[in-house]
C-alpha cells in the first residue's frame, strides 16, 4: 500500500510503498477514508530531533487525524462491525497511570518512556491506505461523512477541550469569548463556542478571508494591528473578555490574550509557537487564570463526533489524492491552504 513516511529528521516525508499492516490482539485494520495534514507533522520532520521528543523516532507513517471504515478485526475484538465508519483517537498512553485510566491518554504520566506519543506520532498513522489502531481508540461516526470528519481528531478535539476548560467564566449572560488566530482550530473553536455557550464570540486574525469565515459563523471580528486590544475591550464594554483562546501562542498573541482578559477570566494558550510574556501582579486582571492545554480525552472526542453528526461543527477541508499528499504538505508549509488538507487515499 502507499503511505506518507517520515524517514529522517529535517527531511521532507516520502510517498512510498509499504507493507499493508495486520491487526494484532485488540486492534482493528481501518481502511482510511481521510487523513488530515497538521502543522504538528511539519514540526516532526522540520524541527524535532532524536533527543526531543525522544519517543518520536523515524521511520513511521504520518497522520494523527484519521477517519475510516473497519476492514478487519484483530484477535479478541468484538462488538464492532466491518464497514462501519469511525474517528481515530490519536493518543495511546501507557494505559495504566492515573490519567490513562480516566481516558486522558493525552496527559499520560509516562509519556517520556512510552514507545510513541500517539498514532501518527511515533507509531504508524493514517496517512496511508490502511492503518492498524487499538479498538478502544475508535469513535463511531454513524452515517456522517468520514472524509470531512478526519480533522476532528485534532483540529476539533483540541479546541473542544480548551473550551470546556473555560466553562466557568462563560456561564451566565452577557459573557464574551475571544478567539485569537482563525486557522483550522480557531474556525472550529468559533463554532464550538457558538453551539455550547451563549457568549458573544469575538474573533481576530491578520487575514481578512479568515475573519470573513468567522463572521459568517456569527463572530464579531477585530482585525490585527495597532489598537487591537483597545478595540476588543471596547466591544466588551471595557471589562475585557471572560475567556480567551490563543490558537497561535506567539509572544504578541499571548500578550494580546493577557491584555484582553477581564477580571475572573480564563486564558487558554492552545498554539505552540513558544511565545513568552512577562507577568506582574498589577499588569494582570484580578483572579484571571492562565493555562495551557494539549489535545483532549477520548470522551471529549465522542462529544465532538456527536456535534459533527448534529451539524454543529463543519470543518473547512481541501481534499487531496494520495498522489497529491506531498503537495498537501508543501502547501501547508507555505501557508497556501484555505482549509484543513485531507488526503483521501481511496479516491
């Protein structure tokens, strides 16, 4: 079968022929309907090295955003139907620590010693015609389209978990949520906030077309540039946002998040651009919480799949054939995509 393989650090992945996998005990073989190309994949082959993080070692098939149909059941797997469509929960974890037994493998306490971080991050992923995954990592999609669903495994799961972290300050009337960065995750965050809260969603980005899409989904938009924080505070009546979600994580956006947050607010840094800011008592809103987040739990992904089936989440996708997979990654790196790139191996 054909697959996109990460072979060496600091080297573009290769589209090549590899052996079709066979499901082991407790696993299923999934016929891949769609596999999302994520910036995390670019980090793996452009930025990572053998020491950091140590459990993402070449070679393996990329793809941690995967959906498909069950092709074959491995030994011991029952209760699943061949041909049924599922999302794949990426994190694998150790399976026995305090976090994993709560189905929070994304926060596994033994990450440093696990053989891989996730399906597609250290072990073979879904950027292929077929992939083997643990049966417990499957989330049913029912009759919903599995091709467009593929990015939900990260691009919706991550913002969903972030929004759930900020439920308390968004509970009640007259609340404001600020979304910084309107790429794939930010666009879905706008949809999730609209569906789950009564808050006014304020969205900001430097790209006019991204803000237009957010506005079409009900957000009040503020363009980037000078006076950005002041305009956001004006929209909130001067008191600042009750919850802020930074999907970039660069120093200027983290500073914007901090300066736009109101008393008792929650600021969630989702983007991994590595920005840092200074903190002091008088420069931060009272009782505001600043936190990070990473991916989400498998229970969260079940909720995301339900929202997708209900039409509350509609991801923006651009589809590519398997032959076009390298071009999808090239365009991702160049910032030329208007939606999430989804490779459709059996198109």
